[in-house]
């Protein structure tokens, strides 16, 4: 495995600091240590821990398990239109995260018929939750709590509508677009948040969701703050004699 580039390391430190997982000395915070226990990408760990206080951890566990499961929707080449129509039945107006939750709930309603890796992932996360005595409760249809938790983990992936085309990201000010498979495709919304970018013909947002712009605070990791803190910290830990 090739070593990470300096830019990749700096980006990772930026993310951990913005999530509250690193302190100003570059050491793991109490929150950071908890996040590390889940063996998830840091934003997903933060999302899960954020929901514990809000009281909707059961739904967030299901969403994370679905995100971790690749190729959920089967789309054979010869029946793509039919597959797309079936997928659209699960679309939720709030976006893709709640669409994944709707799909999980439909599978749950059928008594988890057939093997599915999502259930294994959720069981593993439940074991860690139990070890740390973190309560698992359901918020039912209170989707606002779910949106708040997702924003807590992915606020740096917030994007606002652009009058010309697509969206512009809040932190990097780059153009991004709704993926054609998204529940939000062909809808132009004021603010969205996304899980990751998929670069094909454009920078497409994967797992996009409508958000309240007040939940996406750009000051949590502004360009100035990154330059002020992350750069010197990286240099200090990578000096030749350090």
C-alpha cells in the first residue's frame, strides 16, 4: 500500500479537527476516542454519536448499515427502466438517506427475508453501542432528528443551489450535481448535504439530503481556520527531526 500524500494527511487532520475528534495539539479528544471504537469513517461515527443525544439511534444505525452495503439496488442492463421504477417507489422527499431507511424498513417488514450484509453491519454496531452503554431508541417519523445527526457528521459536505447550474459546496466552493439515481434528481433545492462525491462526467453527489442551512455552519472549518491550525500542526509532526 502506498503511503498517504501530505495533502491526504492534511485533509484527514482537517476533517478530524472539524468533527471535534482532534484537539489543538493533534491528540484524540474524548469524542475522537469514542469515534475510533466504531471502525467507521469519522463522519459516520460522529453522525452515530450525535444521534444518541437526540434519540433516534435505531434509524441512524440502519442508515449507516445501508450506506456500508454496496450495490443495494440491482439494475440489470436489460431491465434498467423496470429496476428504476421499482427503486423510485422507495424515494423519500427528504432525500437518499431516508430512502435507504425506507428500503431497510420494507425489508424489516418482510422479517429480513434472505441474507443481507446490512443486517450484519447493524449487529456489529449494536454490539459496540451496548459495550459503551449507549442507548438505542427509535424516533419513529421524527426525521428532523435524523437530519440533524447526519448534518453533524457531514456539515463540511453542505452545498447550496447555484443560479447557473447544480450546487456549490459551502467549504470549497466547487460545482457539484445531483446524481441521476438520487431521490432528489431533477429537483433544485436551496441546501443539500451529501455523503461523498462520485466523479464521472461530473462531480456527482452520492446520498444527498435536504437540510436546514442553519445546521451547516461554515465557521466550523473555514479556509482561514484550516490554514491557521492544520498547516503548522502537520509541519510540526513531520519535521525531519520530529
